C-alpha cells in the first residue's frame, strides 16, 4: 500500500516557525523553513502579503550568519515589494542594513489610481491602496483590483515616475437563471381549478338528484353533497394560492400570469391572464 504524500505546511506557518527559530538562535532551522516558504510562495502568481516578510527574515538570518552581501540582496527584494517595512522587533544592526539598502534604491514615486468602482479593493504588490494612492520604488509592480459586479483585474505596472493611472474594469455578465417553479405552480393552479370545477359539477348534479328524490331519500344525498362541496372549496382555494404564488414569481421576472377560477352552474371556468 502506497503511503500518502505529506501535506505541505502553509507558508504562513513556516514563516512563524522560522521567526521563532531566528529569535532562538537556530539560524539553520530558520533558513530551511524560509526556503520552503519561498518555494511555496513562488507558486502563487500574485504577490502575497507574506512575501516581503519571507525576504526580511532571510536577510535577518544571513546577517546573523555573517553574510552581509547576501543579507543586502534579500533586503533589497523585500524593500522593492514594501519600502515601508517595519523592523522594530529586530536587532538594530538589521535596521541599519535596511536603511543602507533603501538609501541605494531609487527614490519612491507616487501612483494615483482613478476610475476605481465604489467599494473596490485594490492592492499593489499585496499592499492595499489608501484613497487610491500608494508610493512605490520605480520598477515593475503588480496591481490587483477586486470589486463587486466586476471581473477581477490584474496587471503589471512598469513604473518610472509619479503617475496617474486610469482603471477600467469590465462588468460581470450574469446569466439569468430560468426557474420552472412559476410554471409548475401555475400548472398546479390550473389542475386544482379543474378539480374544483369537477367537484362543483358533481355537487350540482347531486343537488338536482336530491331535489327530485322522495323525502325518505333526502338524507342519502346529504353526505355526497357535503363531500363535493368540501372538494370544490379545497380545489378553488388551492388554485387561488398556487396561482398567486406562481403569478408573483412571474411578476418578479417581468412576466405576470394569473389563473382565476370562476364557479358556474354545472361546472367552472378558468380565466388565465398574462402581463409581459
């Protein structure tokens, strides 16, 4: 029997574990978890919120391993994604290294986005926009926008200077679902009306027969008359209820159909009206 493949540890859990190992002085263990976290994160085409934290920690580990050049390379990647990284919990020597790397990077530029739908969530390199504005390091960045009733938007931005970027999102095309319930209810309404009409017809015949019967036979017809009367009332009531509900559903879809039973001597008629 083949053994089941182990379930990979989520990137966020690996980062937390690596951070704990780093502060415990277990730098090799921290680096191994960060390698696995980076491999998992790289599978996601979108830049995740965890990505800058991965490279921040990688820089921290490399600095502790006395590999300053490698630490600066990792810090540069982290800062290109998020130049506003906060390092308050880390040693001051790591803060100084990040300040040096940031000073060597091009000055930040300001991006303004217009045309965002109301309530839209927009992110650049996983950082959320505030009032449609964000500062970034010049280079290639990733914009992702999600908004209700619009198709998600993802695009690459080649940024050199301050810029105003118009956003045009494509509205969702919704397929209108067709429900058979209104038609079924109207069918029930018509069938109930027919049943009520047939019962009313039987009631009329029973009354006619009772009127022509002798006095000693009158009680024989009373039970049948009561039964047919109850069936007629139940049929017409069910028809009215099903017709009202079915008509309401059609009305909500832009079409209204009403089934109206009408009792007549010797039977019943059904009037069907429609509004489109």
